[in-house]
C-alpha cells in the first residue's frame, strides 16, 4: 500500500468512527429520545381527538335532522289519511 492509500483508509476509518460515535450519542441521549416519543404520542392523540370530534359533529347533524324527518313523515301520512277520508 502506498502512503496515499493508507491516508485515505485512515480518513475513511475516522469518518466511520465519527458516525458511529454520533449514533451512540444519539442513543444515549434519553431526554431527546423521550421528547421525540412524547411528540409522536401527542400527534397520535391529536389525530384521534380530531377523528372523534368529526364523528361527534356528524352525529349531532343526524340528531338535528331526525326530528325534521319524523315531522315530514307525519305530515305526509296525515295528508294521505285526510285525502282518503275525504274521498270516501
């Protein structure tokens, strides 16, 4: 091996060692890992809450429309009954 090849190999080993040290430091940083995990949990909770709120709104719309549908049905049934009664 030439001197230049050895220097390149040493430099590559240093970079690799530096990356390994950075990865180990990231794993050892429990505070940062806990913050990332907490952010993930908050995001999931926010998504779930938004989904439940949407379902609740949809349910409220259906509940508001239900009396109108019943009233319309009674009105139609009553009109048909009166029409038949007058016809006889």
